[in-house]
C-alpha cells in the first residue's frame, strides 16, 4: 500500500524527499512487519545509510568480539575447522552455556537466533489461545501455528506502555489463554518489570500451560543483570527466551537460547534442531567461558548502559518529542509537534543518512512513533545534533 | 548400551584399543544416530583424530572458500557488517540463488543447513505415512511429526543398495504412503539414479502428496551436474532438498536450500524461518554469483570427482573389503574378512588417527560396514597405506 502524505505545517517534504518517501513505503510494504535492512535501502537513489539507528545491538560489544575473532583466526587452521566441519550438536552447545547462565544444561535449548526459539516454542507449546501484550516484537504475533487464537493485551500509553499486572491478570481470567507472553524489557518501548513483580505474577499464572518471558534486552537494564532464567526450576510452565544478538552485538551470527523444563527441551530436540548453530556461533559460545573475554564484555556492557542513560537525558530535552523511559538499548519516541513519523524517517534518511525504525506498522501503537537505537557516544551525538536542528522549529 | 566384542580371529585388540573401544561405544551411544564429532573424541585418552574420514565435504572447495574469505574480510568494515547486523531475510536470500540453480526464487526456501529443511518439510508436508528407503540419512527416519507412520523400504545388498524402482513402486501401491523420500546419490552408499529414471518414477508418483528428493551429493556425480530441481514446475508434489555443506566444504556455515512449489515456500515462511541463515552464510550465497569464485570452485569440484574415482579404484583392490560403487564423495565398505566394523574403527583411530564412520547403528544395513569419506589425494593415500597394512593379513 502506498501511503499518501497529508503534511501538517510547517513540514513540506522536498521533491527528493517525496520520491524517497514513496519508494521507502513500497519497500516497507514488501518487507512485512520488519523494517527493510540498510542493504535493501541501497536500491533507493539518493539514500545512503551511514548511521543505522534501526538495528539494536551494543556496538562496543561488537568491537570486543571482532578483536577476539581477528586474534583467534589469524591462522588458517582454526578458521578451516570452523568452516569445513559440522559444529557441535544442540546438547553439547547447551553444556557450554550451563555455567554462563547458571541453569542445568538439560533446561537449555540453543537456537539459531531468538527468532528460531520463538518459532519453536510457539509452534510446539501453544495449545489454543495465546495472550500477547502489544505493542510487541512482531514474531510473537505471527508465528503461532494455524488454528491458535491470538488475543492482544493493549499496553496503555498513559502508563508509558508499562505492563499493568492487575489489568493483565484480569484479561487472563476473562480470556483463559493457555499461553501468555511477556517481553522484559519490552520491545519497542524498553519498559521494564522487576523480577519480584514477575515472581508474584508467575505465582498467579501457575494454571497456564506456558508463560513465555523474553529477556533479550536484559543486559541493558543496569549495572547488575537480574535474569529470571533460574525461575524455570520453580515454575515449570515458564519458558525464558534470550537473544544474544543485542547485548553482544552479534546479530549476524544468529544465536540465542531458551530456558525451559528439560522435558520441553527433549520434545524440541526430538523434532530436529540438531546442528542449528553455525561454527562461528559455537566459537562465540566458547568465548563466553573465557574470563578475559567476559571482563572486556563487562566493560562494553556497562558503557552501553551508561550511554543509554546519557542519550535519554539529552533526547528528553528536545522539544516536540516525548521519549519513553527505557531500560533496553533503544527509545520509543513520540512526535508531538504534529509531524508524521514517516516524514521524519525520510528526512533523517535523506539529509543525514540516519535510519530509524518508523513504527506505523507496529500493532498497538496509536500516534506518530519512531524507535531509535542507542549507539556509540559519537553516533548518538550525531543523531542529537540532527534532531536538534529539526525540533522544535522545523518539524 | 556398552557393546561386548566377540572377536573373530586373528584380530585381538590390545588393552589400549579395548579401553578406547569401550569409551567410543559409550560416546556413540550418547550421540544418538550421528557419529560423535572429532572434538568429542578428544575426551578419550590415547586418541587424536588427525585424519577425519567421517566428515563428508570437498576439502578442495573449502580451500577456495577460505581464500575468498581471507581476501574479502581483510578490513574490519566488511567483517563488522557481517557480524553485527541482521542478515537478509529468507526471500532476499532465495533471490540470490535464483540464477545459480535456475529456478524461480519463489520456489526456493533457504535453510540453515539441509537438516533444517528436512525438519521443516517433514513436519509441515507429511500427512500420515512416509516411505523411506533404508539405509538412509537418519534425520529422514527421525524428524517426522508425532503420529506419522514410518514405513521402510529395504534397499538390497544384492542390488548394491541401488533403488529398484519396480520394488519401490510395488511397496508404494501396497502401503499407500502420502510421502516418499529418495536420496540421490544415496547416503551412506552413494548409489545413483539417473534423472530419466527419476522422471519416469515421478510420473507414477503423481498421486502422492509429496515426493522428496535429496540431492545433497549431486555435485560429486560427474563432470556435469544433472539436478532435477527444475522438475518442480512439472511435478508440483516434488520437493528437492540440497545441502551446500558437502559440495562446497562449508558444513560449519549451515547452509542448504529446498526447491518446492511456491505455495509451499509461502506456507513455511508464514511459520517463521525469517533470519535463519547467518551473515557468513549470506556472504557465501553472494560468492555464488561471482564468476571468479565459480571458476575456482569448478576446478575444486572436478578434482574431487577425479579423486573419488581414483580412490575407488585403489580401495577396490584391497582384499577382504568390498567397496560399493559410489557417485557421492564417500564409500560404503563391507568388511568381508570376518573382522568387525567397530574393531576396525578403533584400530584405525588408535594406530593412525583415522576416524571413519562405523555403521552398526545404520538402520537397514546388515553386516560389518564402515563409511569412508573421500578427502584429498594425500589424505586418501595415507588412508590406503593404513588399510593396506591391515588387510588381508591382520584383519
């Protein structure tokens, strides 16, 4: 669907911006519920993404990984064995994660990115009805098997999209789903629920077949990480899903894990998932047992958390924008000056090479929203300078 | 299950070999229907795999890939973008394969290794009953969804495990499966069926819901490659599965594809498989459009085919062994001197660091069999020297 642009004053896209807007809208339409990749944008004349604020990954952590990668693959021997040979099977990989996430390896299912785990869990464990708070990460709305009823729990703008557990439980009582999903911190807003609140919630959700908690952004929450993966032993209906793409900045490796009852791990492995992680993915899992790597990663993580807080403070001062508080590494930003998210996205793209996530396709978001990733200090400052030139006078 | 060894004369394992045999048997038991990886064998004291004849991949092709990898990732920029960012989605990857395999991209499903495709196809398209010739690649016996009846079609040793299409069709008529599986060339024996024979067979299998043909070893068949992927347009019930691990020697990247009706591709993509190929996998798919790479690969492929034929000639001369003719890059070898496959495997491992695939767990193989991969000329000569010292006098 090509969108028509009714522009609120004083914004008027230039002819170039208008063309880019049309082409971008068409591209987005073809990409389903995920934004087109920067590579796909290369097809639009006049656009060159130099600052990708769409992609969510700790850039400091990527650098740590690259340093180890360069060092460890200096010789062809190591590289050859990673490329040519089959990686270890799922159970052997789970063993490598056992100490890192402090749960028994029998409870760990290693995945080819969190998306594979979401797909596996939804298609094997959801029975008839799943309740998903919205806005959310769209695969949770898309990957349930045929015949499953999807019920949405609207998170309220007035609550800054924080989960209201009372309202959530009321809908659980009313709708009687067998499965519920909670993303913590949530995507796209970064809203966070404390583990103590979650624990109380789990106590009241014991009768459900499955409670899915997606912790993919948990490393950004603060100085300490409070994962609830170990709750699986107490609440056997709990499934904790974790991407490793974001916190470690390695989306290209496709890596994640799920923590769930050992019976569920066995059920999944009986259906396949034999060699689902690549050799480079396994190399990364090996790094997680190395003290030197973990020490450097810790610094990269804390740097990202500190930068997220700084970026929030400065973004919040820009008039005409509402920045929702986030403990993830991105911000949901509402345009309150009357401009549209689509126009702002195109303007940032054309004038500054900045690519943000335009959120008009996010189910459950009413208003004009973009999602902006937190990058390095330098990149974030570049973004701030660009946005400060537009707001409040020009947009 | 620990196996007891009743040794035919004149073989008597040494105490070291006996211990290794016990530990290897235990390890194999834990690995299910796939052989333990060389890395897993490191746990056995006194064993060091220096020559892996278990793994099936063209070693010459691996070297071509490594050369390009080194060249293309000299700078951090390229490497960073592969590691940090999300790879392209499935449909965009399919587009990259369109010209390479000469079928429309809408008919291509790109997979995280052929294993993922086997898993996806078996769980989505098999209805109630599947007929699988044995011996076979074990996932075809394992990954059907619950409730599916598995019927085995025994390939005959007297036919050198070649598919007898009349016998196969007779069993189809008798058993009325909705799905049949054909691996061509077959694993573990390398038996090959001509495309013209297959086409006649497809004509008689039109009433089935699904005909799966696994072509993972097709690049080893000879000077020219006769893929049947394009038959999907004529026979919409056909699904052609192809691993890229073997022919290109890149098992660690996890890459394969399936060719099937576009409706089936859409069905699978509606269930997930969004970012199922890693950034390095996508890099490889990009290589497949480069003339220089294809030219070098062609040489590597022809070299492997030539070496396979040479290895066969020399192996066939060893008394006490029967080597089954193969158009794949491995040989099914029967020990006819009275020794056991398990003992031979252990002896090759302990004395020569050679690791072969012991086939006692292969369903449908009666007798003492090992499967030996075809490696480089040098490695194959090393293997020949080792086996010639054992046969016929010592084993």
